[in-house]
């Protein structure tokens, strides 16, 4: 009887070790306790900061793309494509820079940037470019026109408002900027 109890205890300990190991695998590729887990209650402030980070990269890319396209006399479609490509490039670059500063290798840092920013940048670009495309005469405005800068500022503001709840939702589930969060400790 004592031997059966001892064997049952060993099976229970083995199950506990396996459970801990399985839980550890859910920590994500870095093994860090924040990766792959929701952060629970996420403040609007945290979500707004993540969105502002994303907005900064997007705005740099958007403005640079529109300035280049407009300066070269490109049509609306190629200018918008360039602006979107540059928005993704600068959005990823800002995250990549901060993760590399934390001592992470380039390949891992690049994966973190993709995981952290892709949905946020995509939503921001969809809203931002959608507003500009639908704004009467905004697509035909020149760099010297107040309409160009006003429509751009308004579209980025609307994109910020729409993207913040998306980032709040993602961070609360351990996605998006929650992936970057582990490197800011």
C-alpha cells in the first residue's frame, strides 16, 4: 500500500513538472514571462503610448512618401504606395532600434518588430489613407497647400483614435506592443 502511494506521488510530481514545462513553452521564443501571455488589465495610457510610438513611425513614412511623390510629380497611386511602404519601414525601424538597444540580436529583434507592429501599422495606414482618399481634393493638394497638411494631420489623428483600442486589445492579450514590453525592463 505504501509503495502504491509512493508511485502515485511520483506520477503527481511528474505531472507537475510536465505542466510547468508546458507552461514554460507558452512563454514564447524568448522564454520571458511576459511573452505570449496577456498582461491582464491594460490602461488606456499604455495603449495610447504604443499607438503614439506607431504613429510616429507612420507619420515619418507618410510625410516623407508624400513629399517625395509630390516633389517628383508622381500620381496619387504611386505616391500613396511609397508613403505606405515608408510608413511600415519607419514604424518597424523605431521598434527595431529600441529592441536592438536591449541587446537582442538582429534576427530576433526583427521578428519582435514584425510581431509588435504589423497589425497596428496596417490599421493606422488603412484609416489614414482611407481618410485622405475620401477627403474632397486632399489627393490633389500640393505640399504648399494648407489642405495637404490639414488633411494629413486630421487623417493621422483619426488613425490614432481608431488604432488605440486595437492596441489596447492586442496588449491585453500579450500581442502587439506587449511583445516589445519585455525589452523595456
